[in-house]
């Protein structure tokens, strides 16, 4: 079973986000980029499938700041091959990224492609279904469980309210992972450092990143606080008394 | 080619999802500026009844056993034919487990531009999307000639997309649906026998701030005193501290209580999505910058552990013990 | 698990090599004192003495198959009591936790704290850029060394919880007042400071500890100062005892040592009475691990009106608050197993000693003990105050 995992790095929301002087993009000066949380789950799911049924796991990511650490961490978790796609990915949208991944994936000829179901900076759809479109493969997203059989996979697709749809998908296919079957495992720093010495990151180059298909941003701005809650202050006793008053007003008490 | 706005209706097991009505409301907003009709696109099997209260100018209905429940392959095959032929101005999809299975792939297959996470449309037919956990807004012209748009709730109320009158339904021929690569095997129900939080008038909801499972009993006491039940945000359910049926938010339930009391919940968009139909939201969070204060009517920065038991006592007292 | 055969670098060998005097493990008498004194020993399937028995019998897989080593809060009680002077805490316990981490067996809370430490330089997951935000608005302005760029007398290593945790920030601000009142020329690293890494080291993440230490070492080497002081006994322990092994050597004192030295200057400033029975909790890493028992007491006794009483466990056999060795980030896990918290035991002891104030000198303690006062019967009136906060009260500010 040849599994390929597509990963991207996204803005870390712990840091404060600001708009740059162009007014249509995020200021990169203090921007920290981290692995897309759902892609981290995709890596975990891929490793789990390999541990259960054998096979090879390849992780592919664009060459942007922080990518080496992401790839070596994946290796420490059990990924077999690491591929970095080189190109100028600044301000690149998902359509371009999916097209860049397409060339690499065609070379690897995987049975299964896993990627996060979405990312926090998606504005033109998500990488998974875009990639499926480029490769003309089936796509199912919001996956929280995968099992593999000869040439087919049975997936658990999440719907709201805890409802799950079990679907059969013919391979090769692209799956958008919502949650791996177990939370992404911890990797000791020493293991990652060891991988930096023993693993290699292969490189592929893409010429020209084609962004056609995404929207043009007219204006980017921070969400206004807009209406803000009326704040209740005072001691616990005072706040509790105010709340009881509000409950009475609302007819709840 | 037309200026029509097509809305891909989402339904699951005989129920039209709320996002469908939100999209219809959005579509109505768009046609005000762009002209054209709001056209509901309904795929299903023996599902005409689902069109009953859609606020659309007309319904295009595709009937086939393979469309009875959503699967990405079958639905896409139908939509590719429809969109290529009709070339509407905009096609709206839900930013959901159903809509996102289709929209991006269709963008590539049809060579049509797309915008995702759209919350509303502003004057002149511009899209307004939210990204980065709801912290950043993006506005821009709707790309042309045909744009695929996925929508998130929050910008329009579901009622605005509902109609008392049934729109006209046109039955459309379905293309051959064979060699489908994605098929539905079965559904798995969530744990039964628990409360339906969507029907409760008072919800005492807890987030990460509750810190551990043992503190949930504090919320339960308050909920009991107020005649409600306990619900939670994703981190609490993920830890197994509350059953999945208690999850409020994008992957859980949309609730519409009289009072939604949020304790230690930051207010990430995925959660807020589930509470926008509440009458009154009251948020307790020690972080003054928590996004929840932007949707709550009342709030307090007080530590929930300082407040909750005192509040429960006062509520009990006001009821006379 | 490889055999303890000659020529093989077995886990046993690794434990022996993990600390300078690790070889003492061979002298274990199996007396069981360690397991007996361990506050959670009764809950561990394999308390320390049994771990050694399994190790020497080449059956350590049995220990690694369980998760009860995560009940260890690295309090050093076992190490302090061992008649063979085996370095149990930094050697056996830390190395066993490390083995579990390498196998990917980490309780979820702890995993977050470790990942946050890696990514943000603090276990709380706060932005490193905000590490000095606590100092905003303080007059005179707290010197941040990257901005001030001149020699200071004292570099104050503030620490994670003192920088970010709202309760502990109050203590940080209190110490700032005391230092300013004494005219101390001090500066802080602010955003350039990373977690000292000691609790992460004892929780089994040796690699993470080294990474954090290296970063701190680079920051220390950029500036000129005569000594380092800290409110955090864990940082004290790391910088004093562990950093030199990584070629990062700087003189460091706990703030109670620093202030005790300046008692003649400090006493005249303590004009207001703090009329209360106060009991002092010896932090594990200040007291038991580093032998500093007297200076904090000397300072407390200099406060007018203060009556110092001792709890039944004091000085070397003080009871841990439960925060060390990763305990701060294992609360859920430990609660599931124990249904009692060490901090609650300690608060009960403070009440039994007749104390009105529980004095502390470690940043983990004030949030832990204050939480405990809410759950222990009769502890509602017990106040928890860091020594710095009591000094500020006595200064009349």
C-alpha cells in the first residue's frame, strides 16, 4: 500500500495576525507558520494504516519556512520518504498548491492520498478535493476512520450531531482527514534531531505556480469586535446576583 | 449563461440541513444586486417533499436511487452536467461535509473559479469570507463568469431562506450514474438515549476552561437548577468528558435555547456556528479578548470557578430552595 | 528490552549512565524506603523499589507496559531518603519516563505541555512575544536587556508561570516592587527567555530540555550581568545544577537567598505589621533538592507581627505540592488514579498547624494551593501568599 500525505503550513493563530501595507495579505514579519492541524492528523492516520497493513508512507510539503522540521518530525513518526516541493510559494493559493502536488503525486503513483480536510487559511477551497480534481480521482472528506481492503477503502465520514456515514471508496482516492483514529502521537525532540542526521529530504521543483481558479482579494481586514457583550463586573456574589436578575428578565427564572 | 444563483440543497436522511436555508437567504441577497433568480438544486430520490419550504424562485429536481443519500461521485456527475449546460452566475454550496466534498473538485473539473468560507455578500455582489479561525475577513469581487462559492453560517438567519409557499419544481433528466467510485454502505447513529440539546431551553455549556472532567458536575448542578442541561465545545467532547450528543458547534449540533451560558469557551467560529440561533448568549471567560464576547449579549471576565457555585446557590434561593 | 548481557548497551546500562552517580543503583538494598515515602507510591503498580527489582531481574518490560510512573511528581523524597544515595529522581524515574515518551506513550495533557514548550518556549502555549507583557505599565520601567543593552548587576530569570499565569504574575510584580525598593539594578530577558526546561527534563524529555537550555544559554551570553536570580526553584535547579553540564555556567541564586543577604537593607522597609500565623511550605527544588531551608524562614521572621509555625512535614521531609516532574500537566491523569491531590494534603496540614497564611516560594504552588483551599473542608479562609507578596504587604504598599 503506497500512501502519500500532502501537508501544508498555515499561520499560527496563537500569534497576533496583522494585515500588511498592501491591505490584501497578512503581514509576514511576525507570522509563525505551523503544520495545518488536520494535515497532522492525516500523517497520523497514514502511519496507523502502515502500522496495521504494511506499505510505504511518503510525506510531501511545499518548501516554506519551517517545512524541514515538519518533515523530519513525520519521519520520526514513521514516514518513509520525505519530499519538499521547491518554488516560490509566497501568497500562493490552494489551486496552485494542488497543481504543484499533482506533478509529484503522478510520479509516486500512490494507492491512497491523505490530507487535512481543511486549513485555517483556505480561501479557494481545500487542497484535498482540488487535488482529486486534478488527478480525476474520487474524494471524500471529513474522514475520521479508514480501513483498507484490496483496491478499496471503507471510510467513516462525519456529519453533524455525531452521525457517521460508512462509505466504500475505490482506490486510488484522495481522503480529507478530519480526525485520525487516535490523536497525533508525541515525538521526542531527540528522535527528531536523530532524523535530521539520518533522513534525507528529496526535492522536486515546479516551474510557475498556476493560481487560476482562486478569487482576487479586494480587501483583507481584522474581524471587528462589532457588538461587544455588556460586561458584568464585581465580586462573584455581585455578578451572580446580576445574572439571576437577567435570568428573571428572560423568563428563565 | 444567466445571472441566476443556484443553491445546492443539502439533505440528510429526509431532513433539509439548516445551511440550505442560510444559502437561500444569501442567494436572495445576491439577486437583489445582480438580478436573476434563486434556483434551488435538489438531488435525491422520492424527495420532492423536501422542496416544500425552500425560499427559491424555482427548484430543479433530479431523481435517481443513487442520489437518495449524498455521495460525492454521483452528485458531482449530475452537477457537472447541469453547470456546464446552464452556466449560472453563482453556485452556492455549504461549507460542510456535503458541500466541500464537491465544490473544489468541480472548480478544477469545470475550470471555474471558487471562493470558500463565505459568510455573506456585500453591496455590489462582493463576497465576504472569514478565515484564520474567524480572526480575518476577506472581501472581494465574485469571480466570473461563473463562481462556485461555499458558505458558512452566521451571515444570514435560516428563517430568511424559508418560505410558506412551495416553489415550482422542475424534474430534470439525470445522466447515467454507473461505475460510481463512492458508495454509501450504511449510517452509524450517535449514542442514543441521551438528551437532544437542540430542544433544550437552557444550556450550561463548558469549554476548555472547565479544566477536567470532575468539574463538569458544577455545570450539571447549575443546569439542573435552571431547568436545562450541560453541553460543551469540541475540546471537552474530544477528551471524553461529555458525550458526543452534547457537542455544540460545526461538527455537533446547532442549538437555539433561550439562554446559552458559556463557561470557559473561547468562541472559535466552529463553536459559534452552533449557537447563533440562541436568544441570549452569556459568556464567562477570564480572557477579555475571547471572541465569544463578540457574539454574547452579556459577559464577565470573572473566573468561572469563583462564580459557578455561588450562582447555583442564588438560582436555587430565588426559586425558593 | 535487551538483556543485561555483557557488551550490550542495555536499558539498565543507560539508567546507570544517566546521572553522574547512577552506578549507585547497583547498591540498592531493596529496603523499600523510597516506595514508602513516595506520596503516590501506594498507587503505583511499580513504585521505585519494585522498578529497580524488575530492572535488575531484566524484566523491565513489565514496568514499561504500565503507566503508573506518570504518578511520579519528581519531588525528590525517594532520593533524599535512600540509604544507598541512589539518584532515583533524576536517574531512574526520569529515564523511565523518557523511555515511555520515546515509545509514544504520553498522557495527552503532558503531550500538549511538551509540544507547547517546543513551539513557543513555554508549556502554557502562549506567544513568546508576550513573555514580558506582565511588566507593562510598571514604573520604573522594567529593563528588558535587548532594549537596554548595557550591563546590569542582576539578570532576573523570570520563568514560565511567573511570566504568563495571571495568579503568578501578581508575585512577579510583587518582587519587582521589592527589588526596586532595594534599589537593585536588574534586567530581564523578556521574549528572549525560554522555559528553563527542568520539569520537562524530569518528565522524560531530555532532548527538549537541551534544546531549551541551548536557547537560554545563547541569550545569557549576549548580555553582561553579575549574577542571575529567580523566583522559580525549578529554574534555579536547572541553571545551577544541569546547565553547566551543557557548558552554560552562570552564578544563580533563588530570590530568598538574594534577599536574605540584604536583610539589613530590607528590614527597615518592613514597616507594616502582618499579624498572622504563617506556615512556610518548603518547595521540593529549593529545600530537599538544593538544601535551602533557612533563608526563606529568616525573611519571614523579619516581617513584624508574623508568627512562624511549622507543618508536621517540614524542611527535608516537606510534602510536595504535586506540580513537579510534569505534575503540573498531569492533573487530569493523576486525579483519575488518585482522587486526591497532594496540594489538598498539604493545605490540610497547614490548617492543622493553625496557620492563617500558607507561604510559598515556587510559582507552581500558589495556583495549586489556592485551588486546594476551595476543595478542602475548612480551608476557605486560608490565604496563600508568596514570600514576595508578604514582603510587599509589610512594606505598606
